[in-house]
């Protein structure tokens, strides 16, 4: 029997980049690809590339990687202080978030990560194994229609929390969300 060991640090990078890709797509960006690689001189071990971002990258996309990484390492309950601490490592994400100046970004990002946790995990596993994922794979993981009008409505449903795979734990929404299986 062959034993396989998992490099949890590299898997955390895969989760981080998969979250950028998924949340970017949910926010209307076109994902070109996401890749992971050995850390460069700046400490970056992965990147997500978008083929078009006409209005720039939304702040939730910048924060998505850090929030998903914490979700992977600590589970769904972690503090804002832990996010701020982790952003000291992810300086590019921190700069983009600081530039937005929006205090509601963290709550929106946490909700999107919980709503799309299943596709993020699926893509992170693929990214960990193959070192690259495409925009088509992101769309497939989100189960988006091939028709633009229909996929636009599906993305809006995900953003609003009305995606069939998610439901709020508390009536009327709130900060706590979980995936609904079945």
C-alpha cells in the first residue's frame, strides 16, 4: 500500500488561490487561470489571473483568499483579528482591502466563502494536484450554465445567498451560513 502525504501549507495556498478564482467569478470577472508554484522572492506561491476586470477587482475578491485560507485552517469560526493578523503575510491583499475603505467587506467575503465553500474545496484539490485550474473549471465547479443570460442570473443568486447549495442558519440571513447538502 502506498502512503501519500499532503503538504498542508501547499494545500492552504491552493485553497487561497481557488477562493480568489471562485469569488472573482461570482463577482462577474472572467477567470483566465489560477496556478500554484514554489514561492518566489516575494513569498508568493500562487496567483489568480483574470482575463477582464473592466471596473477593477472588487475588494471581496482580494480578501477571499485570506478568508478561505483561515476557513481551511481553523474552520468556519475565526475572528476578525485573525484575518488582520493573516493580512500581515498577504500584503497585496491587505493593500487592496485598505484602499477600498469599506468596513462591510469582511462580512460579505465570509458569506461568499461559506456559500461557495464546496466549489472552493473541489477546485483547491484540483489545483493542489495539477498546479493549475482554468476559468472553465471554475464555471463547472460553480455549476454555471453555458448560456450567458442564465449564468448571469445564477451568479446573482450566489451573490445574494439564494444559491440552491446554501441556506442561512438564522432566519433572514445574518453572518452565520452553512452549506446545505441535498
